[in-house]
């Protein structure tokens, strides 16, 4: 993927201190186009679209809203804790929209594996296929998300 | 095929170069000279250097139009009416301005560039908002992730506000944060304390402001705040009061209750405070003192987590507790502060009981 002016702007905002204190790249040394290429390739290998992953993250996460911070069991498969924080954060890509600083922690009750992600994570995966750099606060490997949410490959 | 792709690439690159050149020329070469901004039909007139955006010019002149995104065009809070000199409506404003607002000349002030004289309209109360220089007088932990921060006002040394309103805290450049930003927090101090203000601030993972408050801010540091903002305050009626909060949403209620105690207001008041476990409860001693001072006041903490050994108070979701312990809503007002999910769920419970929405006042964490 080419580093277009739009991706360059997004990449600049993803640096530490841009719109999030530690940024979105973590300790990952890959640039944004390479990360996107790698994330998209990972989804293709898994046979699952990033939109499908984001939809399940949103569906399961939001089912935990009713706990107001206490654990909620969703579909007898997941324990979900939703932490709604004050404030909103914009997407680094140059388009309108701000996202509530909500943090979801989802644990698969069968495997015991858990993932932690934000409302913005869901948007960035759904709209841009971006899972963030390894080591960043809300990075989740596509394969781990597919495993935790038990998402089956698409036909 | 390759020739077509190469041609498209060349055209794309030329377009990008021209766009960058135009932006640089506009920023560094274009000279718009001075422009006059007429506010509210002559209520105030500013003379500013053209070329910058309207929001920045107003803030620089001490008119604090609300903004949560620092002028990035991504929050939609900085709307104002521009009847002359606003230039064409921009695509970046499209998502935030409704068709009706557009027909009423509403614009996003952070997106409007000052190129000529302008005539604008803003709410009168924005003239009352001031910038204050202060000094941190105390910081203390209330829970594992909530701090109480008190700021002594230096210049101006006094503030007038209505208990429950909020102020914006300016976060300076620090660490990797290379741009100053500001964030809104409810005042937790009562309006009779005019020389010092207090905030209750919960740490937000990755939050630029809350990280600064929790990890960098020290007693004695100089800080800049502006306000007061907002219309969340106790209405002057004789109605019974229901207060509902979670987490740092307790802030405005602390001020309101201290104010009620000081003024001898005896309106029956139930304050429901939701938390997951006992570690998330704070100000229990203060609430007990207020219950002693105010016989009609009751503090009702409720825990929703399952593992709370020794707890003999209310348990369950705050919505269920409010529902269970509110027999009627006759002559009642409700005040809510907390997460959007909690507030929406509580509004449903209260309206189902018959409380009309015009008697429900709230400050959502948004």
C-alpha cells in the first residue's frame, strides 16, 4: 500500500502525543501502509473480513453496557466489562466523527483468553482495517480476535 | 495498461504537489490584513489579523467558545452563527451542521477562515467565561483511579459560578504531547468557595489530560482554566430531589450538597451512587456528615459487583436500586451525572415511573 497524503496525515496523528498519549504504533516499527497491508493479509488468511471482526466486537461489547462497569455474561460465552470514560476521541483518519472513550474487556469463558479494546478500535478496524501496532494499548492481533470471538471463516 | 496507470500516478502526484503548494502559500504568503469581527450586533467588536480560523481568534480574545477537539473539526461543539464574511460552506462542516442550521447561517467556527470583516452571533453567556491562572493547592487519591485536585485562583483571584457547572483545564505540552489541549471537568466545589476550585478526575487509559493530572501534576504547579460553562445546576424550586451518579460523576453533587447544607435547603434528597465494589466508593465520611447536617438527605451507595464481602448496603445495578427505592416521583426533579449508558438507562426508569423529561437534568460524560 502506498503512503498517500491521507495516510501520511493519519500516521502523523497516530504518533505519541498526537491524539492519544502513547499513540497507536506501540513498539511496532512498521509504517502505517505496511501495517495495513499485513493486517489485511492476516484477515484474508483467516478467511474473515475485518468488518465482520469489528461487528462482533461491537455486538458483544455493547451487550455488556447494561452492567455499568460490572461483569455481564453475554450469550453464555463471554464475560464483558464495559468502562465508559469521560470524553471523546477523533479517528486519526481525516474524516468527521468522534468516539466515546469506552473500553471493553471481553473474556471467552471457554478458553479463558481475553481482549481489551476501545470504541475507536472498533471503528478503525471496521472502517480502515487497522488493528494498531504491536505493543499499543489497544492492539489486538486479528487471529486473537477471531479466536476469542469464535468467528467462523466466511464462505 | 501500464501507461494508463503511470499517467494516473503522475496526475495524482501533480495534484498532491499543487494542493500542498496552495496550502503552504495560503499559510505563509497570503496576507489577509486586519479584519473586524462584529459580535451580536455590536455587543463586542474585535480587530484581528486575518488568515487564522475564527475559533482561534475568539479564544485569543478571551471568548471561550466550547470545543472538545481543539479545533480539528471533529467534535462539532464550536458552532456559531455567521451572517457576513464566513465564506463558502465547507465539506468539513457538512457532518455537524443540519440543513436547518445551515439555513440559519450556523457554521463550525474552527473551520471558518478569517478573510474579511465578519458579523457573527454567539450565546451571551460566553462573554462571562474567563480564563483563570491558578496554582495547584492539593491533590489526593480518592480511589485507585480517581483524584481530587484543588486549584487556588491567582488571576483573577475570584470566580462566580453556579454549583454543578464545569470548567476547561488547559493541558500544557508534556512528554510526547507537543500541543496544548484543554478538557472539560465538572466543578466539585460549591459556589460559596470563590478563591479555590476543585475537580474530581478519573484516569482514562491513554487520556492526554488525565495522564497529565495523574502522573505529572504536582502541588504548586501553575495551571490555566477557563469557565464556567454549562447549565447543570440545582434548580431553585421546592421539588424533591433524586441525584444519580457513578464514578467521577459524583463531582457536581458534592458541590450541590455542600451548598444545600450551607444555605439550609431542606428539600428531600436521595443521592444514589453506583459502583462495582467497595474500592470504588469514596467520600463516605463526607456523605455521613451531610446526612447528619441535613435530616432530609440520604446517601444510597449501591454495589453491582458480586464479590463484596461484609457489604450490607444496597446491591444490584443502580437502575434497579433507583426503581426499588423510589416509590413515587410526584413533585420531583432528577439530576444525573455519569456515563451515557448509565444516564440513558436511568432516564428510562424515571420516565417509566412518570417523571417527565423536562424534570430530568443531566451531565453526560461526553
